[in-house]
C-alpha cells in the first residue's frame, strides 16, 4: 500500500511539475483531484403581495423551519435583494433560498422530503412566481 501511495504521489508531482513548466498547472491540479459533485439549488420567490412585510416574514419563517428539518441540506442561506443597482441585476424577487447539497441524489431526497412538501403546502399561497437555478460544481 505504501508503494502505491508513493508511486501516486511521485506521478502526480511529476505531472504538476511538467504542467507548471507549460503553464498548465491549474488544469493538471484539477485533473489529479477528486471530481466535485456539489449541487447548488437557488430559489427566487416573488410574493403575491410584494408590499406585505407580514407575508415576507411568514415566508422567511417557513424557510427557516425548512432549513432545520432536512439533514441532507449541507448549507442554507435566506436572502433578500441587495441594494446594488446595475442593468444585469434582478431585484424584483422578494426572498431567495440558496441551498448546497453534496450531490444530486441528496437534492432529490430534499425535493421529496415530507418537511419540504409540507413547506410547499403551507406557504405556496404567499408566492406568485418561483424561479429555480440548479447547478453542479465543475
């Protein structure tokens, strides 16, 4: 086992050295690392009553409880539009929900989780539109 580990270490070191000489060190380093599979799920909510602070607070309360109830969620963030103002920035949504999972399979467990289904049932009346952006690490 030690010989195999040493051989892998030496092989990877040689690859990185040659790649460094050719200006390809970042590419070579990525090739020697374990592939990433992190799954990012970003949800944007538009409220039916966008001026209602109570509706926004209720949605945030629901998301906070949802975050606590699903163990597959590795990291969760609840946000509201920042005060930045450029042509490329979408600020029409009321609340964003950013989730990180270890992989697609765990995100699929979340989608079918009773706590998530109950959240949708209890809070869907608050929103008029939802947009989801899902992505995976490269």
